[in-house]
């Protein structure tokens, strides 16, 4: 790839990013429609539900991995979230516990 082609790719990526950032402001200058406000209140929970299903979809309790690392990491994540009320702390703590368990650091 030539330098000119790389420049064009970066320029197009920049343009696409700016378009997606500014389009909502241009479309909703007069106010946010009620449908968009409703989706903004409902979708975060739906995304979390999808993430949980995706994380556990390939787990099995009768073959290979027993699912114990996943369950323990999930419990740590939930516990830290309830204790600290900070999403970054919960996710980070759960990730560290999960990685420690599957890498046999204990």
C-alpha cells in the first residue's frame, strides 16, 4: 500500500467518524424524539443481557471446562458492582479473577 493510499484511508475513516458523531446533532436540533429517549433508557440493559448470554453460551457443566471460572468471575463482578457501584471496578475485578483462574495462577 502506498503512502497516498494510506492517507486516503485515514482521511475516509476520519470523515466517517465525524459524520457519525455530528449526524445526531444535525438531525435532532429541535429536540430528541421520545422514541430515541425510550431506546436510550432501554438499550443499555438489553446490551448487558446480550453480553451475559454471549459469555455463557458455549459453557457446559458436563464436558471439558466445568464452568467454575466463569461462575466465580461472574459472582466477583456482581459483588464488586453491588459494593462499589462502579462498572469499571466490577468488570476489571471479574476479568482479573477469570484470567487468574483459567491461567492457573492460584
